[in-house]
């Protein structure tokens, strides 16, 4: 716990909501611009907050940080093509550009199960 009463939306959830929406839009645009025909798509974004250093100051972790996992599910393509679409989106998405080099971001694309 990092303070607050709980029960409401936390900053990690807000980042995940914005990142997933932006990433899905980027995925669709990049796929189209690269001639990859896709069906429906959706993106699940998990943002975690955790300790990234063992140092402790005043009884608290000295450095906490964020990490992101993005799962893009794409209809109408195989896993390899879905991964390519996700990687293209990761290069273009403004959220990905903002986090690049600052926090770990794992990107996985897979075919959407029917």
C-alpha cells in the first residue's frame, strides 16, 4: 500500500486504460498503412508498480518503478503476423514512445481466438 483509502481507480489503472486504447488505434493504423488486412483487435495492458532496487531509505524502498505488459489480440491473422502488427504499433504509439528507455514494456501479439 502506498497511501490513500483504496476503493478507487489507481494511477496504474488509468495509465493502462489510456495506453491500451492508444496502442489499439496505433495497431490498426500501422497494419493498414503496411498493407496488413486485419479483423477486430483488442489490447490488454497491465501496468505494475514494484520495487526496482533493494536500497531502503527510512524504511521504504528507495526506488519503485512501473512495468508494462501489452497483449494485442488480432483477428484474421496468424500469431507471427499479429506479433509484427504489435511491433509496428509499439514503434508508432505515443505511449510507447514516451515510455521507451524509461520502463520495461513487454509487447505480445497473437491471433485472436475465434
